[in-house]
C-alpha cells in the first residue's frame, strides 16, 4: 500500500470512548485505521462500525494487528482505547513485532501511572516511543473535544501533537485543552488526580443536595432552580449544570432521580488517588472520604439493618440557614478539594522529577473534562503568580474566599451533623482546614504515646528540628530506641 493511501493514525478499541475519538479525529481531517481486539472481523465490531457511524467516512478497517500497523503511515502512531491492566500489556506485545524504531504507542485508557512508568521504559528500550495520556470528557467530550493529558516519551510529543491538539476541546481564545504534561507516567497521574477531584466534587454536590432536601425541605423543582442559580456564579461548572438537569428530569410523570438506587459505583481511579496520597504522605482527606462514601453506599444490606437498629428521628428543628449559606459551604469545601488535589500533584511531581506545570494543568481542565469550571482559571492565575506555591489555600484569592465562607461552612456542617445527615466530604474539608491552620496540634500526645510503648523517640519544641529524644517512661525500660523515625 503506497504511503499516500495510508492513514494518519491507528486506533484500537471501538467501545464508547474509542469510537467517538475515531469519529472526532476523522472530522478534523485525519484518516484513521480502526481495529477492535474482540470480534474484529467484517461481521464483528469493526465491520459494524464501518457500516454504521463510520460509513462513507475516511476510515480504514483493519481485521488484524498486522493489517492495522501496515495501514498507518510512518512514523506510525497507534492509539489504544482498551481496559487498563493486562489488556494494554498484551496489546503492546502483539504490536511490537510489526512496529519500527521511532513509532509511537499511545495508551488513552485510565491506566495506573506506575504501569505507564514501566511501559515507557520498556517500549523505549526497543527503540519506540510510548505515551500514556489521560482523556476526560465522557462520550460527548470524546466526540466533540475532550481534555487530553499526554505524558511519557518526550520525543513522541512532536509526532502526535497536531492530532491530539486538533481533537481536544478549545478555550475561548482557541488554546487547545491538550498540552504536554511531562515524562514517565505523569500524564496518567494527572488524569488520576483529575478523577479524584471529580469524586470529591460529585460527593460534595450530593451532600449539598442532601442538606437542601433533608434539612431545608426543598422539592426537586425548587432544588433544580437553586442549582441553576448556583451555576450562574462562582460554582459555574459542568457538574452543577447537569445536577440541575437531573433534578428536573421526569419519567412517566415522576422524577427519575427519586427512583435511582442510592448505590454509587466506581472504577478505581479515585481509589488510586487515595493510595498515591498515602504513598506520598499527603493528606488527601476529602477525596479519600469521597471514595469511602461510595464504598459505604454500596453496603445496602448493612445500611438497611443499621437504619432499623438506629431509626431516624427526623429533623429536630427547622434550619435557619439560607440556600446562599449552603452554597458558600459547598464552595469552601470545593476550594479545599482542589487544594488537596494540587498538593498531591506537587508532592508526586517532586518525587518523580516530572516538573509539572500546575497552571497549565488547571488550564487544560477548563474545557472538555468532567470537572471543567470557571473556577479553574483562578488556579491558573495562582500558579502563574507563584509557580512554587505549596498549597492553594495560601493564595490570596483562596484565602479571601475561605474567610468569607467560613461562618456559613461551619453552620452548614454543624446543622447537618446535629440532624444526622452524613457529610463525610464537607466535614473532612473543614477538619483539614482547621488542622492545617492549627499551630499547636495534639500530635505531641501521639508522639509521646509512640515513644512510651515503642521507643519511637520524639522531637522537642525547645530544641532544633532533627534532634531526637527517648524517655524511659515507666522506669523499667532501657535506653534502646527504635531504629527509624518516620514523619
């Protein structure tokens, strides 16, 4: 097949995201070869796509890995949109024999960043390049323009830049929501943190919904109007917008939301954020609470039993809080969620030497992705002013908003707790804030306890940092101490 007849890129995986990305690429003027791991034949997934949504468009159908690779012009660019884990490794093994030095393999799924770190090294050792890219925006985003977070082999970026930036969402000034993130697994890690923040946002919105419904007694239509109003101001975002739509959606004359089982699913990326935070000793409390809240929601039988053992007595007294005060509580909690997420990005970047650009990350999240919102511009501005900012809560904008919202935030959490309304993420955000600003915490007692039972030693406020002490608390222990001191 002559080079001019070949495609610009090959794509493996024609499920929801892969199919829509292929259509997006073709609509931007690229010729795309398509292949599917399962049922790849003419009567299978590829054939159905070519006779369906891909009919009459600039696609090449491939029915084997060999055919796919040979149909793409050099340097070849092969993008995988398959399930994370072993399917990715299996495809790499199948692709490599047909690829040449300088070709690029792109993993566009939600892979663990540690897997991507490994794959970059393995593929580069064979003379080829590997990119692990986060893609956010769901089905519609994939079709019309997602947020794209590529990282991996730096030499591969010039080879894929035109395609990835062409299909990405665009800011109002035309800037594509796709920029090079960094080496190794950085692209997939940024997507992991994006999804962790997404978990936090969704949990916080659900808690605000619970407060408005159960404490303030608002019906679905009134709730929809409240979220519509919130979406016109500081909380303007995709998730707030769709919440209003969901609240007013009816099926058969009744609100569909009231018929949906209160069991939240998850695919693991939120949990990966929490695990990474523990590995980096970073207190990602809000997002971790959101992950646990989904786990608790899944314990339906246990919740049913507990509700019988501890019957709900109802709201003790009508709330005096306004919807504006609940909005401020949600907004303040959201500020903490993003502060924690970017703190994790900073610590992990330092650990792996990625040199992430946090302002750019916030910028490419402003359109296309699930957490897109006007608020992200404030994060970009914060990092443009102070690129080495330790915590977003130290930025003047964040500080002023927290101070303004704090009374309403405390009252909302307090009234919710006093009336038995679970607020795991909102209260975790408030506890993190209070803990962060506490100059003298109670952790001195914990360290004394550790030294008492395990000779783990302690530091003293009247000595310089790095000098450790042990006390023979009972008079029966010796002076032998534990070998390591971990902060």
